[in-house]
C-alpha cells in the first residue's frame, strides 16, 4: 500500500486505556504494547494530536451522522484536520459512510481494504 500513516494521540490514548483497563493478563498487555512499539519503528508514522479546530469538525460529523461514536468522530476529525485522504477504522458504522466521505473528501476504510 502507498499510505503515509499518521498516528493521533487520541488513538494511542484509547488503545493504551483499553490495554490497561480491559486486558487482565500482564503478558498479553506487554505483547500489545510491544506491538505498538514495533509498528511505530517499522512504519515510522507521523505523530499528531487533536487541535482546537477539530472540535468544529466533530460537530459537523455528528450533524451528518448522529450514530457516529464520540471517540471515533474525534479520531476522524483529527485525520481530516491533518489533511488525511484515508481514515482506517474497525467501526462498521463509519466504514463507507458516503455522506461523511463526500462532505470531507476522505475515504473511510477497513484495514483489510488497504
């Protein structure tokens, strides 16, 4: 694939929160955190954090689709704010959401589609 990855601090925070809160086995926690470390070294993503203007984009996303989860809307808004052309997610409610894609000129894909 020919995508340049951007990894947002809100995505990392949500992932780490999940690992620490929901994964009970210490070895599995370590494996998941090691995955992020290896992924970062291998893909060399650009790191990003949410910006004030992203919240206006979140509001617009929620106007278009009230079913969009809050955190997913924040992640997507950050991608849009960073001029991303493709947003990769596991959220079935967002994947292929043509109204959002059209409004922001972005493709929303499942990782399998890369």
